[in-house]
């Protein structure tokens, strides 16, 4: 292929990604939060033991009740990510949720890091939590589209 043809193809692909990327990211966040969130109140979440251990100290509700609250909170985040009109709500709810999601790294290091390898060698639970940095970054990208016309 000639260099100008490759440049033209690259430009078309880049334009396609710029056009559809934020929408795909927004919808992906919605689906993931709905899917993972609904597993908690249904008793099907593999994260349940980690969530229960994290909220064990919280007042007002029992850990199983907190698990349900967190699950429905995540479903709400997901639903609000599905619509541009509710993105600000989604991002606000996500910011609050992420504070809690990252908590086990500090309060449960024996669960989130390999023995004698804190803070550089996470367990699978620690990796599960650390990947939320990607979710935070994705929300920043999606939030950056709020002032643009659809």
C-alpha cells in the first residue's frame, strides 16, 4: 500500500474511533455496572466475601444489607451511564462508589496483597480492585464529552 493510502485509512479509522469511542465506553460502563451490580443482591457475586469484609465495620446496616445497597447502587450507576442526559448523575454516583471500592487496599491488606509483599504484589482480589483505576479513567473520558454536542 502506498503511504498516502495508509494515511487515509488511518485517518478514517481514527475518525471512526473518535466518533464512536466515547459512546461505546459509556454503554460499556453501563452494562458492566448493571451486570456486576445485580449479581450482589442475587447472591451470585464472586466479590461478595470481599464486600462483606469491607463493610463489616459500617454502622446502621448489617453487612448483607450493605451488600444489597451497594449492588443496587451499582445498578443505578449503570442505568445512568446508558443515557447522556444522566451522565452527571452516573459520574457523581461512581465517584462515591469508587471511594468505597478502593477501601480494601487500605483496610484489608492481608486480603488484597500477597503475604510480605505489600504494597507491590496484589492478590487476585487486589488486582480486581486496582483495575478500577481504568474505570475511573473511562469515566473521566466520558465526562469530558458532557459539554460537547452529541
